[in-house]
C-alpha cells in the first residue's frame, strides 16, 4: 500500500507546525515568570517559534524542497543546539 506522494510532505509540515506550537506554549509559560532573565528567554523563544512556523510553511510550499532539515548537516546541528538550549533554560526556570 503506497501513500500518495504528497502525504509525507504534509505529515512533515504538520510536525513542524506542532513543533512551533509547542515552542510557543513553552515561551508563554516562561513569560509568566517573575525573573527578568527568564522573561527575556521567553520572548526570544517566542520569536524562535514564529521563525519555526514561517520556515516550515515556506519550505513545504515549494515541491522542490525535501524538508527544512533535509540533507543540511549545519541546520541539523543548529536545531540540536536549539533543543539543548531550550531544555537548559527550562531546567533553570524550574529550579529557580
């Protein structure tokens, strides 16, 4: 049973939308803090969530692309570093 050719692209686009939504919710929770540095991190994270949503939508409008991170090792490293940084900020916010 073969899936339609656009199904994988659509699933990947939906995954990036979920990622941007989860990042935005994380940012909103950080913005509720009383500490200034956590609020600044929340604002930065909210802008990153917007970038993720816009980048994912733009990449999947063009049928010639193969995903935001497709074949781009530097982008994959950047995404990995971003995930680590967000996790560390979250842990520091919880501990504070």
